[in-house]
C-alpha cells in the first residue's frame, strides 16, 4: 500500500497508531449522534440537534446501515443522518475493503456529503481509506461548508491512497455549524473505499495536526475475512485474462499528444483504441469467461468517460438523442455482470458507436448471446470488435455524423471471436490451431438480416479493410495459416 501527501496543503496526519480509533466497540470517543429528523423540504438539509449532550461528542459513521446499491445520485439515511451519495454507493462485495460488512465506494469524481450541520464543528476527522479491490491509486479530499451546503472549500490536503488501506487523520479545526463532504478528485476508473468516518468536535486552541506521512509499517486494525485481498471472482478454475493477450491491433499508445486518434485506454474490464476526431473507438478488446459473469443488473448509466484527456470533447448520451441510431455497445453489458462496477463500465461512451437499431438489437445481440452460450459450454472467448468507414443507415435514414459532426457514424461494424476451451497458455494454444476463429463484418444498416452467420468472413479480410493486425502476438507463420479461413461452424 502506497500513500502520498501534497506538500502544498497542511493539516494531514496518516498514522498507524490510529488503528484503535477504528474499533467497532469499546471506543468511548466515537459516539454516534442520533439520526436527525427528516426535513419537510428535501431541498433543505436537516440540522443536527444542538442539545448540550451532543456538543462535545464525536460522531462516527460505519456505513453498516446503508443500502444504496447504485451509483446514481441519491440521499441515503445512515446512522448519523442523511448523506448525499453521488457516483457513490454502499458496497458489500468481497472486493470492498471494509471493517464490517459494508463500506462507502466512490468512482469517477464521486462525492459523499453530510446533509446536516455539525453544530460543534470539526476538529479532527479520522477515516479508513483504500483503493477498491485491486484497483490502482486514487485521490480524495475533504471539503467543508459553513452556509448549509451552498458553497464548499477544501479544508485538508488531498490524499493519495493505493492498496488495501490505512487509517487517515485530517485536521479541520473549524467551529460549527459546519458540513463536510468527501470528494474523489482524480476522476479516473480506479475506485475508492472509505470506512469508519469519525469527526471529533472543534475545540478552540487545539494544536494543529502535523503534516507528516504515515509510519512505514503502520499497525492496522484486524481485518475480517471479507477485507482480505479479493479472491479471483467467478467459477472455480475460471480466469480474467488480459484482453490484449493476442495483441494490440493498432499499436495504440497512451500518449494523447502523439496518438489522439489511436489512444489506448485500458479499463479493468476491457481495452480500447479511441479516436478523438471520430468520437468513437476504433476497436475494443475484452475477455469473456465465467469469471466475468454473475447476477449484477443492467445499470443503463450511459455517461462521458472521465478518463478522456483534458480538453477532448466528452461524448454523452445526448450526442445520440433523436439520431435514429442506438448507443451500440462494443463490450456488451451482459458480458460484464459479475458486479455493479463491471456492468457500469460498459456504459462509458468510449465503448459506444452509433449503430443501426436492427443491427444492434437483432444481429449483434444474437452473436453476443451465442458467445455467452460458448462460455456456458466450457469455453473462454477473446473478443475484438470495431468499426470502419463513414456513413450508416439508422431508423431515420442515412447519416454521416451525429452531434454536429463530433461523432462519426461508421459504415461497417466487425467482430472477431477467438474461442478456446477454458485453460492457460492461450497464445500458444491459439497458434497451435486449438481455437475456433469467428470473424464477422456487417453493414451498419437497418435492413440487415438478423442471421449473423451470413456475414462471416476471414480475419485477413477485416485486416485488409481496416489496416489492423488483429492477432499480432501469434507467430507470423500461425497468422498466415489461420487468418485466411472463414468459419463454417454452428451459429446457435
């Protein structure tokens, strides 16, 4: 676990000696204030009682009473009172780092805001912070409001955290009435877990907390089994493999300045090459096995991708409104159902292309269902999908672009499936001819046949049309042998 502190802002202490502050019971300084009464006007936040009995006591929120399971903005009544959770939920999965059964989880630029005043203000704020599951580094910051949430100012330095977590102590030292808000500030795909949020009351003349990092070997609270490093998800023996195991088809680069139209974006769930000027991906790659499948419901939270470089146009769901084209997934929602985050990731607009409704809802839907049937039969599948050309025909007729030219309507949409029995050494097995290779290339036209088998072609043909090298990790001799073939196997 790595944690760093900005030297420009003061008031932060990260100390392993704070572990005792995060015990559930027997901590007399962590008394939770009773939940305030509900406000009659939902636009006006509730205020905690200012009875003297509350004024000198700490407030602790463990998130155990929460039940918010989606990221959509909403108010959740917790043990301490109402909180606004925006791009945030109460997580209870094995991958949530938590001290009980639940923890707060934020994604993107999520926030968790107290919707009530702290009448005694805030001295020190203590909490437990971690990056969700095996995600990378995340940043968050504490903000405060003295005008019932109308305006907010940072009150402590930004914190960077990576790994299974450490206790954090932040110096606020502000009198009441005061409200607090936690913001995830990096805006990236990696998610943040927070637990055991404790606020000590403000005390005039209290010494400021030193701006020093945590001790190198902090003593952390004993973890329940649910807070250990997550087990590999999915069915026994199933794996989540690198979607680029068979190659980076376009040699995409993560250098946005040099490759604005071949920009590599690697998500936990899939990888893609994004074209800034076309407003759509050139290709998307993902792996499909039982480890990716579960019972998570479809999220339908279409949204701009916060990981796009600064200054790039953020394609949104409104970019497709009234166009006659579907927001067509590359990596399908139903291929990512292990948990809510996996499913939600597929609704990033960098995973979408304008797709003729019959192409999306019939032809490609049947191919997607068939690929999951192959997995249910004991296989794993590497999938590459992309588009090329300009101009398709949707429900409203032909179109070249959407959103005032910012989103290109592709002429053709293609997909390649590399189907293998579940196992390891996938590149070697594919090169040895143990994989079934299915290549499909369809017109982006509403008059398309629902039978995807009619549009089968060879990998060589798709490469010739797109300029891509789809299986670049295979030895050249294997590519020359396998890629000219057109699949003739079953289609259902």
